[in-house]
């Protein structure tokens, strides 16, 4: 290959590389090193992956006799107090029968019975003893994790509830064995623990979106309490969730912010007189401090209120607008 032609090819390759640097690389570096930023509209979604435990106000009922049953109430049905749930036909008693199966420790549900303790009550006349959601999935922790006890239990207490629920649907029952449960659906809870560095996203009374593998629902942050190196957070909801009666452990994303609005880079934010804000370029070319109201952050960008907001004293505060030019910190 002639030297001139070889040199032309090399120069062409170098020219392509130079053009790539000018078009792709330098603008990015320049943006990262820029002294200012233009505030623009955008969407901010902030979420945390949590391990939580469902707490319900629920009652587990045991068979009042030995015999056959025909349940005609579907799983997950909302029933009224006094509603008939099933038909029961008592089996003839043997002459030499002294104890029922569930009373002599041989019941197949003995572990459930032990965990339930005094929380297992007799059902009478196959009718609902309370209003709520009907279910035949029971894990034995229904009387351990309750709205009354949930704040007194530690994270390790909840972690012990690692037994999956048993499905109690069957045609024959023995007196004393658990048969079904009914839970209040007007309010149920999720108890979880949040790391110290993430707790600033959570605020009592704030509505968040809970997103497990199946479906999603809203909940309100009902309680927050420091617990060693973590924070215990209790969410309260009355929304429908398909696994509400079956699950105890709930792995889900908790979305604390999912909104559209003005986004500003965190390195543009600073403080002045204990107020959070940024320096905005005015028409004269000078930079003036503008207080901002933060609505959420993902660690890099922060969602802020536009034009005006009201402080804790109810005073209107002029703030940033779309396309304001702000100084980086």
C-alpha cells in the first residue's frame, strides 16, 4: 500500500475519533463541570425494598364437634356477623370414645393449636361470629401479631414467623381443630424496619404506594419509632390486596415519592439562615437566594415546589420557577 494512501486512512480514522470526542464526550464533561443548571420539569420516583409482616385483627375458629362439613363461603368473601358459612353433620360418637382427637395431642393441627393458644375459639352453629373477610388459611400467629401487640414486638419476634399458612379446607373435622378465620378488613397493618440512612423519606401521616409481586395498594405511615440502628415503621391501610389473608411475610417496594414537577440537582441546593434553597440568576445577571420546598429526593435530584409555597407559619414564600438558571454549589 502506498505511503500516501496509508497516511490518508490514518488521518481519516483520527478525524472520526476527534469528531466523536467533540460531539459525545466534551458536552457531557462540560455539563458535569458547568457552573449553572437550568431547572426543568421531570418525574421523580423514590422507593425502598422492604421486608414486612402483615398484622390483622382476626379470629380463628375451631370445630364445635366431630363430623363432616360443607363450606359454601368462598375464600376472601366479606361476611356479616351471623352469616351462615357452612353445613355441619355431626358423626355418631363411639361408646368407648373418651377424648376428641384435638384434645389428646394427636391432632394433625397440633402445632397450629399450640401457637394459637387462647386465640382459638369455638364456632357456634356454623355462623360467623364477627364481620370480616373469611379465609381457611391459618399460620398460627393470628393471636400473636395483633394491632394491640404489634408495637411491643421486636424485629426478631416477627422474623420467627417463618411458617407458611396451612389451608384448612377439608370435608371432615374433629372437635377442637381449627377450621377457618375471619379478619377485619377495615384496617390492617404492615410492620417493617427501615435503615437509618433511608428513614428521612418516611413521615408520619404520609401516603405511600406498596408494591409487592402481585398488585399494588396505598397505605398511610401510621407510626415511626427508632429501634436500635434502625427505625420501625408501621403502615396502615384498608385497601384490597389479593394475598391479604394468606400472607404474613410481605416483600415489597414502598414508593415514598412518585410525582412530576420541577427537578433540581442536589448539588445546586444549599442553606442560608437555616433555610434550604438555591441561588437563582435574575434579569440583571446577579444570583439571589430562593428558598425551596423539597417534596422528595433520590439522592441526585430533588423534586421542589414551583413558584410559591406556604411555610409553617402560613406565610407565602416566593420560590423557583421552570427554566430558572441556578448556580451549582
